[in-house]
C-alpha cells in the first residue's frame, strides 16, 4: 500500500482515536455552569435557557434514550463526538493549506490535549458543538475557493443556518466569512433569481431545528424557558430578551467595562492561552502568524479576523467580570473557538521553525540535512505530550466527580418532607433540577423558580405540575410583591426555604438552617436551642465539597468553584447568626470552615477576627484581621477592626491611631468614587 493510500485513512484514524479518548474521560455527572439546565431540558424534551439551543436539546433528547451510563454522560456525547470531529476537520484544513501531514497531526494533537479543549470535550456543554461548526464552516469555504465547486458553498450556507440554531456567537465570524467570499467573488455563481432562491431556501432549511422548541413547548415541560408557543415568546427566546444578550455587564459603572477593566480581560485571555498552549506554544503561534502573513496574505487576513472576533473582540465587548474563580471559568469557555485559528498559526510556527533549523544545520555543514527533519518533528511532538502529562490529572479526576450532584443533594436533604424550595442562582437551580428530574430525587419537594412563577407564560404549567400550590393571581405588581403574596398563601401548608434572605414586608424573617434559610412568622419563630442544634445537625450531615476535584484543583476546574461559594456564604451566615447570639466559639468554627473552603476570600478572616476579639484572643484576632487586609487592602472596615484590636485588646494606642487614619482615608476615597460613579 502506497503512502498516498495510507494518508486516506489518517482522518478516520484521528476521529476514532479522539472519540475513544474523550469518551473514556467523559464525565458521568454535570460539571457546572449551564450543564444542569441543558441536560435536564434535553431529558425532558424541554426548552433550555435562551436562545433555547434547539439543535443541541433535540439531539440530546435522542441520546438520552440510550441505556448507557447516566443521563449526563449520554448528553455528553454531544461534546466528545463533535470534539473528535473538530480535530478531524481541523487536520483536513491544515493539510489543505500547508501540505504538511506530520505538522498537521502534531498541531491537532496539541489542540486536543490543551486543557480548555479537552475539558469541553468531556463535559455536557454547548461549546464543543459550536467549535465544530466554526472549523467546518472555515473548511468548506476553503474547499469552495480551492475547487470552485458550488456544492461546498451551498453546504456552507446550510451549515451556517444550522449553526445559528445552536449558538449565536457564530455571527462573530461573519466578518471573516465575508472577507473570504469577497476576495473569491469571481468563484461565486451567477446571481439569478433561481440561484438566490436556492441560497435562501438552503439557509432557511438549516434553521428548521428551531421548530423543535415550538413543539417541545406545546407539551408544557417543566423546563420551558419563555414558553415559545407564540411568535412574541419565540422571538423573546431567540433574542435572549429576558435572559441577557452578549453584553453581560449592563452596569457601566462596573470595573469590568472600564478601559482598565477591558485591558485586564485581554490580559486574562493571553494568560489563559499561555496556560493552555504553554509559553513555547505561544512563541510558535506568534512566529506562525508572521510567517503566514509573508507566505499567504489572504489566509493571514482571514485567520486574523476569525481569531480576533471569535476571541479578544467578543471578550472585550462582553465585559466579563473577573473577580472570582467561577467568573474566570465563564470567561474562558468563550476562548475556545479562537483556539482553532491559533492552531493554524501554530502549524505555521512549526513550519517556519523547521525551515530555520534546517538552514542553521546547512550552514553548520551537517551532512544530509533533510534527514534531520524527522528529529525536528519529534522535538515538536514533545509539546502535545507535555500537555497530556500536565492536564491528565486535572481532567481525569472529573470522570467520576459528583461535586455538583452532591451539592444539590445537600440542599434537598436540608428540607423536611413536602417543602417548597426557591433556589437562588443558576448553579443551585440547574444542579437541583438535574437530580430532581433525571434522578427523581425528592419528588415530594416543590422546586420553584419564584420569579418565573410570577410570569404569566409559566403560570398554567406550574399549576399543572404543582396543584397543591396556591399561586397568587398575576397582576402588575413587582416580583417581590408576588413573592410576598406567595409566602402568605402557602406558609400554612408547607415549609418555605430559599438561599439567602429575600426582603418581604411580612411579620416574620428568614432563619438560617444549614445551606438554606427558612421563613418563619414571628409567632412561629423557633427557639435558640433549636436553631443551634439544627444547624449542627445539618452541617455534620453535609458532604465535604472538597472531597472531589475541587479539593485538588480548586483554581483549575473553575466552573465547579461556584459550588464552594454557596457553602462559604452559608457558613458565613451561620457564623454571623451565632455571633449575634453570642455563641462565639461556634461562630468561630463556622468562619474557620469558610476559610478552609477558599482561603482567598477576605470576609471569613475578617469575621473570624471579630469573633476572636470578643473572646479576647488578641493575637489570633490580629493575625486574621491582617490576613483580611492582605487579601483586600482597600476595605476600610478591615483597618477599623485591626485598629480596634490594637486599641482594646493589644493596648497599642499609637498603632491604633495609625490604622484609624488609614481607615478614614480609605472610607473617604470610597465615598468620592461612589459619588463619581
């Protein structure tokens, strides 16, 4: 068999290898972020959060019919298989533009072993399928321009329409697509009504999966965002009208949308790319960009437009806040499409490096210089092997990780029978609904998104799912008013829980019980002994959120880190409750537990210092107040506390005055900044 014949089998070999590789590491549970909503919507044949992801949820629903593994694993096939296909098509694209088989293979393996690509190949999320569309559309455009065969252009139009039924950020590549079509406009078919009609028809055919959300919504599934059974509600779903568009930060006083905030985001993009490709990989990428610019200017412009708009431009426009690990996790997902185009430059970086090294060998009068090419290729192959070694332990630990499910179970286990739970935030809501519907966990509980309950489009479906509830008539009042009336009407029939504290004008209050708070009318307020014993019982019962991957790679597997935030906030709230009751030793324990979960948050050591000051543990209080300041040196409250410790406990008036002055200075700066904003 000739080398040419063997090369025909390379693409299918690549695909099979990566399917086996990624499915082996594929997670058997939800990872975090939107995974719980996507998987549950697919399982229930429902409508996921805007823009609905009809293609994903339709195929995902079919996959849930398999009898393999868990529901999350089955839907996760929509990550592993498209990721394998992405690397296969990328190989074909690289081989086409470079004619370098070995370098194309090395590049594909490098991308396949990067942390970000590998992660989203093994967890149930939408980004792997989106990346497949990105590389496939590019490949089809290049095939069209190379062969002038119109079938590739028609296929491009169809798949572009199909990709819009998955993720709208494919629109970010329109500038690159437009440039390529314009520069090859001589290859376009003659513009006739029939031809234009064909293009429009094929494009609309690609959009047909959006019909799925209409038919799915007709059955009133429990997960039914925007209930798109009317044109108005369908448009709201597709345009994300009630969920937030690409501009994630609407508050322009936020640091993330300032000039320096955007520079910080760009810096974060480069830092994360450096972590994924390593510094040597970035060097190859930069060299490759310059080499492509010299070798093929039109290819360079296309790659630059695609890389810029798919990565830095969108990230700067979206203005992601980057103050917490979870927020960085949200941020990094959107870098994935740009990695396809960085990989093109990586290939060219390998190519120019090979040429330069051969020139050096030739000048050094090495005999038979061409034979050193294989050694150079072996040197390049160290990069993907190094990435495999670095990322193996970080990602293999996710295979059987149950952090998200354990968190949801802890929340459910907090509840007495027949309770009502009003979950707070996407992480809690999506994690809970996954085990509630797919595992049928705690079916006695009413899982209610209270502010969706006040929306007329969900009203009838909720009454059908939970006939025992008394839902207030929907009027023109605010969401908070609806919540108030809901509590009043259902308080006597079921315990009502949530996370945190909603401000409701009722004679009662939310009382912290473990991870959650329960609403009590003043006449039913539990005793102090019950509050103390119930919290002790619940915290002893809970699973350790650090027992899984977060205990080893807290700062790497970032989308899961939001789970820790719930535990930390709840530990802090219990600690503050105990502090108010003057149970200082118990309060101290809860603040210390919060620190164990994440030692980078400044508030737990601040409150721990406060509690230790009450117990006259002067040096311990000083150490923890200083720790809080080291984590956030612009918070005047931390300096005020440290001043109080020095004045009342350590009896160092001079130091206390110095710290008070610093606190006053920071307080005034904060007031001036707030006034300007």
